[in-house]
């Protein structure tokens, strides 16, 4: 799925907030591996994740008073910041600093909204995944974890990478919300919901 899609209500409310830095509103997770992680493996997994999950390829741009959301082609690449912190001293502090820099690197107009950092430390590797909160929530992370685990298993087994069939796209969800918010059944209840 590519092209313009409507903002969901929660995305609209996000853009109406007076935050000073909307680019830095992320959720992140850091994985630990005692075994070294190969950059090529991480690249293969994230490429497949970006192909499969359309919303991770989105960007936002201002057009007058409006914010336009657009899902870009699956050619969008996820850049992986790699850094060997072994033997440099203060490894954990350096890791925290680099992770903070990666957190701040998301740009809503340019994307991608998924950033990755692969860090080598003396006790093992860390893989940091950062995703802008406008396109992910707690439930969505679980789906991402399952897909990552499946892809890693497939790479280890030397089989073609494939993910389960898609359910409804984010585009379908956003359009469905828009239709429902203007439906007779919802409009009859609108005053009730405003009152509470």
C-alpha cells in the first residue's frame, strides 16, 4: 500500500498538540544478544519488516493548515547505525549517548520512522529499534516482535523470508475510522461522547 491516507483521530490530536519537538516522540526497545549479530542479517530482517508493514514507511508533511500522511514505496531503506564500543571504556554510558542520538534522528517529513542501532559491547551485542509513536503502539510492538523472531528463524534455517498474510492495512483502518466518524450512528452519539 502506498499513497496518501487520512490521519486517524489520535494522529490528528498529536499534530494539534503544542509540543516543541514532534519528531522526538518515540517508542523503542533494545535487544541483547551474547552472540554477535550480523549487520547483513539485521538489514534483511528490517527490509522485510518495512516491506510488510506499510505504516512504517509513512511520512507527514504540512500543507497549509493540514498535515498530509503518505505511505512511501517499499524501496524505503532502514539505515542501521553500527558502532563497536568494545574497549573504549564507559561502554554503557557511550551506548546510552548513542541511543539518545538515534532517538532524536527521526524526521517526520523525511522518514523512515523505524531507526536501528547495532552496538557491540564487551558482554554482547545490542540492537536498538526506535519507532515514532505516531505509527506504533504497545500492541503493535508485539506483532513486530513475532515477525522479527519468525524472520530470524527463517534466516537461520536458510529458507526464503516470508511473513503471514497481511490483515487490513493501516490505510483501510484510517479510511474506515473516517467513514464511521461521519456516519449517522456515530453522529447520533456525538453529544454524549462530548459530554463525558
